[in-house]
């Protein structure tokens, strides 16, 4: 080996040694993505998307009449596509841009300026939330929430809204109603977040929001033709059971994924989700059995969904005992709301969106203020965590009540205004002939054979 080759080799080895010595310092300065957390959040995102397609699509399609099955599934599928594009363009930015206390900004317009290959921080100052995943994963996870929320509304006006009107309404509602409320509740700058009201995975943002919008839509459109006199039996409860089962499984991504990491809090959120759902399914089943003489398939799957809804805001804040109580209360109260209250008030909410999602969301939000245990939410910024009434913090229940009322008012009034605007643009309701023939044929030119 020549002298030049020896010198070159020595220089190369010295360079490698120097870089090796410096690499720990570089590692400390450059934050690393936690691949375990990233893998869990990618999985959770897929689970939540599954809740809408095919979960909600099958659940709703199985409960309408045969002539409206395809139109009902089309709503969930089209909303998935529409909200994806709107979320990419402006929805995410309005929900999770810095903005102010009431709405985000345009810093993420068309998903610009995202921290795509490093962990990111939401907000700033003492209340900032530091994630161990890249921002695109968080954006996609939140996109699936933005998709399912307006899709839930469609169950309230099933069988009677124009497809064009549905697209207009959902598009406007997603940007003007959903994104601001998501900002209020989940962004560190949002006024409900700052106030200290709790919503771990969407009791207010998703369920109360969608449920009250559904009730308003049902009232504005009016009752279905033949409601109360014709047979409105579900087309295929097998489809509905499959859909409800997919919702149950997908909800683990919804709730446990909202921990933002694969850790102890995600594990507890998953456990309490299972417990509350089972308790609510049984509570609804036994309530129906006692009052109507028979436990129905439709009843037990409705009870399960009510339990999933009610535990959603509480899932990261309660232990199993609280979850059991939340599920039992939700099953009984939502059964009453979807049967007795609905008959008493006389509204035609086709698939009980208000009775299950709005009422269930209210039950869950308020009971979070009772059963929340501080140790589950303890962090560097809140070392004592968020406690409920039974954990010594009576004020939390009032904060929960305030968040519920604000969401009901903004979504209810805003949805009414948007429906009236859409009615002026394209008209809301199909013709009587189209409704009689069924939306599958009249809107889409197809039918279930």
C-alpha cells in the first residue's frame, strides 16, 4: 500500500470516528419520530375511516327501506370523498391552524407548512401539545373525524333530501360548523380548551354537533311521506348488524387513537370503550324487553352505538367503574329519547341521530364531569390532571354543561341557516313522486335487485 493510500485510509477512519463522537449530540438536537406511536396512529386512522366506509354506510343502509339502500350508502361514500378534499384545502387549517380562540387560520391552506418528517407541536406556550408523530398522520387522523361527523347527520333526513342539496349542505357545514367547533375544543388556543372543558374523542365535536344538526335538518325538511301510517321496517337488519359491528371495532381507533400515542392512556381508553359499549347494549336491550315484551336486534345494536357515543368524551379520563356507569345510563336514556321522547315531540328523525348521538353525547359529556379521574390526564402542563365531581372537582361538571350548550346553540342555529341557504340554491327535498319511487331510482338510476 502506498504512502498516499495509507494517509487516505487514516483520514477516512478519523472522519468516521469524529462523526461517531458527534452523532449523540446531533441526535439530542434533532427530535425523532416515535415509530411505535406512528404505527398506532396509522392503524387508528384506518380504523376510524372504516367506521364510515363501510361501517356507517352498512349500518344506515340496513335500516332504511329497500328502495333507498343505495342512495343511503352513496351518501356516506360521497361525503368521504367530498370532506377529504375540503379538509385538505381549508378544513384542517381552520380547525388546527393557530388562529385565535374561535377559529384557526390559513397557515395550513392546501396543507402547506406541515412538519412532515419530524414530531410536531400543536399550539404554543405552556398549553402546547407535543406529539411524537409527524403532522401528516395527525392531519389524516383528524380528517377521518371530519368525515364521519356530517355522515352521521344523513341518518336524520334519510329517504327525502336531494343528493345535490346534501352535497351543498355537508360541504358548507364541514367548513363553517365542524372546523370551528373542532378548533374550540381541541386546539390549545380554542376557548373551550382554555376553559378546561373535557372532550377526549368527540362527544361535543362529533356527536352533539351532528345530532343537533340532524334534528334541525329533520324538522326543516318535514316528515317522510306516509310516516306514522305506512310500514317503515328496516330493509335488512343483517347489514345493520354488520355495520354496527364495524363501528364497534373501529371505535377503538376513534377513542384509543385520540391518546395520540401507543401508551397507557390509549390502553385505558380502549378498555373503557369496550365496557361502556357492552353495558349500554345490555341496558337498552333489557329496557326494551321490559317495556315491549321482546328484545330486538335493532335495539341491542342501537344500544351499543349509544354506549360508544357516550364513552367517547370520557374515554381518556375515566376508569372502568365510571365507564360501566356511563354505559348503563346511556343505554337507558337513549332508549327513552329514541322512543318515548320522539313520539311525544312528533319529529321524524329517520334513524334516531338525535336520540342516540346528541342525547348520548350530552350524557357522556356531563358524566365526564362526574367520573373524570385526574391521574389519567396528568401531564407536565397539568400535573394534577382534570378531575370530575367524584374526584373532588365540582366545577368540572359546570364546564361540561357550558360546552354542551355552546355546541348545541352554534351547531343548531348554524345548521338551520345553512339549510335555508341550500334550499334557496337547489331546493332541499325531492319531489313526492321521487320519494314514492325511492331515491335509488329517482336520484341515481339504480336499484337493489
